[in-house]
């Protein structure tokens, strides 16, 4: 999650993206960061990871997610980066 | 939790990991907030495990915080930034207010972990805990066999634990199975893994015994041989390859077999804040055993003051307190001098380098302990002459009384049971 440009493509086309149990995402003011909590552990997310994962709430598929991020940050061409991060998050078991 | 739970468990248990946080190399700069609150609700326990990390004189500290006092602790800790919360003990379920505390903790935004022997975890309580928002349950086993489980905990609990594990999964909780490893059960590590898989555990913590508290008193009986550890590690590696997707297996080599120490609690006063049953605040599970450390109590001092201002939490924080050979060591930021309890127990001074480090002038002490354990016949004779000291009230009172009379040697007599 440090480096969102890593890992390959693996596109889950129209599947809604959802945080997997037993992970829980929340914003922690004391750490000024989103964190992923799981049994007896925590991953502190950097800003881009947090912005992506907080939108993985079961209401968006990959394309919607990318479009929304590009709009939110007023930019284009995030597709490759976001897909790579989502593939990595799947591999870590963070997403269903 | 490192246990944080067990001597850590773990430590604990595995402590809070921060792969994205980057290296924490600051010495003075800013003190980070506590992230992991361990609420040791009680020292009462139906089990009498020979490797318990509770203090030997726990019977001297039996006056427990009330529900209202615990709720204040939860609120203060959450306000400081604590986000992982372990309810532990003793056996937390001997208190009837765990559900109330879980409900409050859940409302506050903690990720709540119940660290239990399973004794007292009825279907009724599981349902109530689920409704209260409990996130996860860590269930401890002593071995994969009834005989050894029951011997090491000095109880008959194995069948009950099997039933409880099934109920935990029926109620939809993620489950960590924790098993403390030592000379007697390391040869069964394959069976222990199979058992955890059959129970549907998402995580298995194979926590090698850390030698303080009761485990230190039983060190001669519990210390494994290097061969036992290497064989167990190979078995773990095999299962990680074949079943790693289904169940994440943690296995930490015990400190005595290494040449570099581990960070104590991921840094003293850096992540972990424990509160003992009587309200004493602990920078590490075993800090009660360190002489010369005046531990603050939540009944008298706010958690904020305890965490940021107290001498106890600042004593070994960062790097400024390090003595040689640590002070000039280029690896000091990696291990922060290691475990303070090990330094005290094996060198007599908690501010010394952890003697697990082969740069410590006391490293030979650790080597000797391991060598003694390597001789199977020697271990057998120790077991004959000195029965295992089970953690129970009678033994605790005897040890506490002995500690108050420094000239009297405590005879460590247990129940006399043999495996």
C-alpha cells in the first residue's frame, strides 16, 4: 500500500468492490490516516490507499471507482494505478 | 496482542503492525499515541497454566476495577488514539460485565478482541457478545491432545474448548487459535495445526513461551531443544505452503535461540498500553516484575498523564536510556535494546542490553540455559526433582510471601503431577 503502482492487472469488471471480513476500515484522527483493522492487528494506510479503500463499500465497480477518483482529484489516467492497487488489495485479502 | 495477548502472546500475540507507516526511528521528537489497549479485567482464572505471564504474586493484586472505572479507562484510551482493544486476564469471562464493556468499546470505535480460554463462553454469552459488537475471539489451547492440554492447564478443559470453538464459528466470529509452545507440545505442532484448520480458525498463533512470570519459574521444564524448534519450523513452513490461504500461521522463534533481541513491545511506551485488574498501567505485560519501576494507577492518574508524563512509561522509551553496548550499536534502532524483563531476569539490571544479543557481556547466561535444555536426560532429571509449578492461588500466595522475606528461598513445589 506504500506504492500503488505495483502489481499487475487482474480486472474484476462489474463486481462491486467490498472490504472483506474480518477487515474493518476506519478513519483515525490520532493517526491522521485511514486504517484497516483486523484481529489484533492494524494496517495504517497512506492517503491514496485510504481514498481508494473508503470507496470500496459494495456500491461501486472498478470503472465507477476510477471515474469517481478522477473526478474527486480533478485528474485523468488513474486507471492503471487503481487497478494495480485493487489487485494488490485482493491478494492481501482486504477485498472480497 | 501480543499478545499482545499471551507473552505475547504474545506478545502478544502479534502486535499492531504498521507496514505503511514507515520506519519509526525518532528518538525524542514526538511520542506517538498508544494504539493497543490491553484490558486485563481480572487475575482470576479457571486454568492454572504453567507458562502464564501473569505476575507470580498476582494474589496480592486482586482488588479489581469496577465496571464504571473500566468504562472510564476505555474512553480515555480511545481519546488518546488507542484503536485495538484486547479483553484479557486471567479469564475475562469470570466477570459478568464483559458484554457491557464490549458494547461501550464498540460504540467508541475500538476493534474489540476477546482473549479467552473459552471457559464460561456459553451460547448465551456468545450471542450477547455478538450483539454488543465484539469483533473477534482468540481462543487458547494448550495442545492438540486432551492429555497434554489438561495437564499443562492443570484442568479438564479440552473437550469444552473443542465445543466452544464450534460455537464461536457458528456465531460468525473470526477466530484466532493460540497455542503456547514449549518442550512438551512442540513435537505435536502438526496436530495442533490440523486441529486449528478443522476448527475453521482464520489465524493460528504458535506462540513460543516467553520466559517471565510463571514460565520463568518453570523454565527448566519448558525450554525446548534447538532440534525441536527447527523441526517445528519446517512443519509450519510446509503447512504455510499447503494451507496458507485458509489460515494464516504465525510462528515466532523464542528469544533464547536467537543472537539478536526483538523489540520489546514494539518499543517501550510506543504502541502498547496495558491496564492490570487493579488499575495499574503497564508498558509491557510483565512490567510488574521489574523492580524500581513505580507503576501509575488509573484510579489516581489520567491515562494521558500516564502515557506521556509518567516515569514508568518514559523510563525505557526511545533510545536516550541505552547503556553500552547498545548506545553505540548501529542496530539499536532496530531492536531498541530488546526485552527489559529478560535483561532484568538474566543480568539483574533492567537497563542492560537484552542478553539474547551476542554483543551483551551476559549472553553466555542465555547460551547456558539453551545448552542445559539440549540435554534430554538433564531435563528429565529436572522434571523428576522439581515438579511443574502450576499457576494457582496457593502457589501465588507462597511466592508472594517468600518475596516479602528476601532471605527466605521459596521452594517451588507444584501439585507434583507429571505429563
